[in-house]
C-alpha cells in the first residue's frame, strides 16, 4: 500500500509554494539554502524573498511563517 501522507516541506520555496520564476531569482534557491533562507545575503529586504518584498520588510525573520516554524 502506498503512503499517502503529505511530505513535510524541507525548503522555504516548498513551504511557500513559490512559482518557478520566483525560485529562479531567489538567492536561497540558487544556493540550496531553503532550510535557512534567512541567512542568505540578498534574500530579504525585498531582494529575494517574496514575503519581505510584499510586506516591505527590511528583514523577513520576525514575520516569516517558515522561520517561525523552524525556530519556535
């Protein structure tokens, strides 16, 4: 019998369901750092992270659900 459980996301782009166009421009994706995207230079301050850009945040970590999930 197949396991039908959904797999937990391992990267921010999976968690946020980022489209390929966003992923390709994302510094965390380019550096395979989706588990710790907040450590990647250029990924916040509206340069790489769509959440930071959308909310006009200089740093994404305080508002990011992915960060808070991994750092409760």
